[in-house]
C-alpha cells in the first residue's frame, strides 16, 4: 500500500473515531434496573438507578455491585465498538 493511500485511510478512521467519541450510547441491564448513558469518549452522561433502588431495598452492597458491574460492561462495549472502527490499522 502506498503512503498516500495509507494516509487517506488513516484520516478516514480518525474522522470516524472523532465522531464516535461524541456519540452517546445507552446500556441497560436485562431487568432494566440500571440504565447508563455514556459517550464513545467514555464521558458518563447519566445513570438511572430508580428500579435498582426499589429492587435492592437500600442494600448498599447490592447497589454498589450492580452499578460497578453495569458500568464496566458499558465501558467494555465502548472499547469493542472503538476497536471495530479502527480495525487492524
């Protein structure tokens, strides 16, 4: 692959990644107890835990565990989406 073509491909990928980092993605657990909105740039936009609070009956440990689990899942999915955009470049 010649340099001009590689540079053009890199610019296209950079443009896609820049757009991706501004996009908002919504993640929710199976039961809908936790809803997380996060950008591709990993900025937390919102967390809705109203259902979790009702379900967990103020059990701090359960609430903490569920939030941590769901946030980590959301971040992992963002990483996977970013890798799909960048490909093998």
